[in-house]
């Protein structure tokens, strides 16, 4: 959605980016139940929809994951410091 989370795909009605859900689910191993406990305004369908969106738009979301990773930030920061 334009103007929210830098235009990255989000869970409708929230400011939670799909890439964020994907990182927690696949990289950290967070369960759907844990999402619902931490973000009580979400429902299971919203989480599963975000994961389905990821599988339908893997290249887009993987790019956003990379751009928002600590490693990417660190690389950009070091490059600017060296310039």
C-alpha cells in the first residue's frame, strides 16, 4: 500500500508488512498462535493471507526482506562511512 511501510505489501488495515510476518514465521520460527498472542488485533486468516501472498509474490517479498535486513543496513552504513 502506497504511503504505508514504504509501499511494501501489508496486512490490510494494519501497518504490519508481509515481509515482517514472513521473517518471523520462517526465520525465527514464530507460530501463528504466537502472532495472535502478540498482535491480538490480527486473526488467523490475516496471518495465513500474508504467508499466501508471500508464496505468490516471493521475489517481491524476498527483495523487501533483504532491503530491511540488518545485514543490508550494516552494508549500507559501512559503505557510507567509507565514502
